C-alpha cells in the first residue's frame, strides 16, 4: 500500500512539473522583448508567429542600415534601451489568445505597452496584428 501511495505521489509530482515546463504568455512575452532589445533575432524567432517573424525581418533589415556606423563607433546598441528594466504588469488570457501588458524604461521614463500572443502548436507565440 505504501508503494502505491509513493507511486501516485511521484506521478502527481511529475505531472505538475511537466505542466509547468510550458512557457506562459508572460514568460514568452518577456523572452521575446528581451531578445529583440538586444537584436537577437534568432532567439526572438523562437517565440514569434509567422506575422511576428515578418516584423522581425523588417526590423532586421532596417537595423542593417545603421550597422556600419555602429561598427565604426564600436558600441553595442539596443532596440528599446540598455537598461530596459522590463516588468510584466498584467496578462489577459482568453482561450487561445492572450494580451500581456508590460512596462520598461526608455530615456529614464516608464513606457507601458501590450503584446498580443496566440496559442499555436502547443505553445504561446507573439503575434503582430494589423
């Protein structure tokens, strides 16, 4: 009987840990924003839907215009800010869609924005709505 209880507790723990392994909309939004902030397009693509991947490609092309100047100045640049201080404020989940509200610092001022996500292929992905 003790072995049965131990087995059931072990299975319950395993189930709990595996369900926590999936990223929440908040975690996906944070990883996506932090990756974009450092122009890490490959990392951002992991959390992007097809529409967001197109937007990332556009940002990447625009960023390439200033790349030679930055190389001459030998400085690292950021999309939003060096000290982003990203904070997730809220998230609203409605079935397979979510909206994450976040704040960050830009030029010393707090900015608040939202990011839309959709649940596809067993994971949350950032989506760019037109």
